[in-house]
């Protein structure tokens, strides 16, 4: 069976959540039917949003090293359970010389399955993911309209909630994310994407009045489909 | 910060649970204060219990390879979130040329903290962990009496429950583990140890009439203490 390389630690709880969802998405009757994984979980990789916004060290050297280490360790494909890190997707793919399964492709597949008629999609994402246009750029052909919260809500609710999850306080994050979700619905969002892998640790579908796509779970299913294809 | 090498996949859900508990046990205000980890999660490592009981391939070559890969990848210490794999503890330590933090040491530390007066300890463990005397051998100096279920209960309840968890059916495992726990209490156990890392995925302290030590959580706390010591 092919080994999946997981470039994680951004943040660590999101990586653990991804690993759990990968296992849950795998049809297996025992240990040996699960995917072999190699996880490089280094939370010291410089902050992605801060780098995109121009205020911090670049994570590029650390991502390059991690991608190479995963390839040397035997990974046949790479995934990053961090939306913002996808700003460096091409670099990771080149460094590993392996395909890097893209989280936006995974989310688009879920949108097509769960909300095929939705055209206006609200993003619960980091400032970096929004500033780098990670969703609109990758999904240009899909003809969707991507909505971000107004700056006060982005800073005061979404970004504050993500920081709370990273500090281990999901309970404090939940009401903030509910408010950001409600705001996006008021702006016209027909479906929401938890487009930061910290978000599903504090918000689930029962908190929202429109469908919520979990990018972590979407990426896990995308990986299981990759493993099935590669096994043929 | 020192990198922890996690030799996992035995089974995968137990490894993910360990990673989650390691993060929860770490006092951190953000990503960068968490431990860097390298996880080798290869569920194709041959079955440990079957090998100990003489009926299957040895996991030794796979464990040796994994331990070396973790050391080459930068791990400064190794842990195995699998009790039965500790039968090969010395081999892993020698292969990695790194300390391998022992799960029984972690459990003994928890017992000293949470149940200092308990002398008769019931084990919810695999057949391999019991047959290889992993707990009595490591804990000889502690003066404890280790109780195992009678063979019918071990096979029909504990082992069946562990297999159910490995097949993704924790709900089916729970009543079986409650029955095994109750049986051990009837045999005189004053405290129980979830001495297989699949067990805490289906049984918690509220299911038991005496204290229950979770070996996965104990190992996570042991690793956080190691990281704190190594940082000094």
C-alpha cells in the first residue's frame, strides 16, 4: 500500500483531527487495511498568515525541508491539513517531487456532492488564505462566488476564534465562529466552508443554518480516493 | 525544541488518540509551543499478540526499520502508543540509538499519583501483553499484584472488544469492556489499567466502579515531562 506523507503541525490539533478523520473515512476491518502514513508535525513552521500579510518570516524553507524529508521517508504523495499553507503548494510539490493533493480540490468535490446548486460560498478562513486568494485562484473554473466576512468580523470573530483554538480553547472559539457564520449567511452565502482546519475543532454543521463543508474531512476523503485509485 | 518520534499505526486510531492527548497535555498558547513530532504510522506492522503467542510473523524487522527511520528523521526519543509492542522495547531502543520512553513507566507514575494505595491492579490488555508479562516484568520493584481476566473473559470480552475497536466499531466494544472491567473488580482489582491503547477509545472512567488509568494519556503526560526535562 502507498504511503501518504502528512505535512502537519499547522496547527498540531488540526493535524491530529485530520489523522482521525482519515482513519474514520477508510473502510477497514482491521489495522492492516489502513493507509500507512508518515506525519511530519512541526508546529515551529513560521506562521503562514503573517508571512502572506508581509509581517513575518517565510515558512518556505521549513516547508521545503519537510516535503523532502517526507519523500525521503517513503511518502508517495503529500497532503497539508492547513489551508493557508497551500499558498506554497507548488513549492511543496516541487520539493517532494511527489503530487501534493490540494485541499481546495477536495472541498470542490464535496461541494459538488453536498451542495451542487450553491453558487455563493462563504469562507471561514485565516487572513492569509483570504489575502492569497487560495480558493478563488484554484477554483476559477468552478464559476463560484467566494464571500469573506467584512474586516471587523474577520479580525474580531474568525481570526480571534482560530487563535483561541490554537491556544486550546475551542469553547471560547465556538460563539465567535457562529457569529462569523451567521454574518456570512446574512451576506448571501448559501453554503459555508470551514476553510481553516482549526475551524472544525470548534464549529460543526449543527451550529450553522446553511450546509457547512469541513475542509479537513474533505481532504481525508480525497486521500482515501487517492489511495483507492493508486491501488488499482 | 526536541523532536519526539512516534512509532505508531498499532493501531492507527490509537496513534491518532495518543497524538490528540499529547497536544491536550501540553501547556501551550499557540502552535510554536507544541512539541515537534515525527509519526511513523504503518498499520502493516505484523500483529504483536499473534507473534508473541507463536502464531504469526515477527514484527521485529518492521519495528527496527521504523525506529531507524525515526532517528534518521531527527527524533531524539521514541514512543510507541501500543502496549504489546513493548515486548520489543529493547530492540527499538537499540535500533534507534535513542531512549524509548516506556509505557509501563508512564502508567506506574500515574498509579502513584492517582491510586497510591492500590496494590491489586486489573489489566485490560491484549493476550500478547499478558503472555509476555510486560507489566509485571517492568514493574517488578513496585510490589504490585497484576490481575488478568480468566481465559474465557479475556478471549470473549477484552480481546473481542479490542478487535471491534480495530474494525472501527467502538460502540460494540464498550459493553464487552465494561463486563471485563466488572469481572476484574470482582476478582479483587482495586484499580484498572487500560493497558491496550485501543481500550480508551471505547471505555472511560465513568464505565468503571474503581479508578481507571488510561495508558495512552499516561504516555502522553510522560512525554510532556520528558520534553520539559530535556529543555532544561
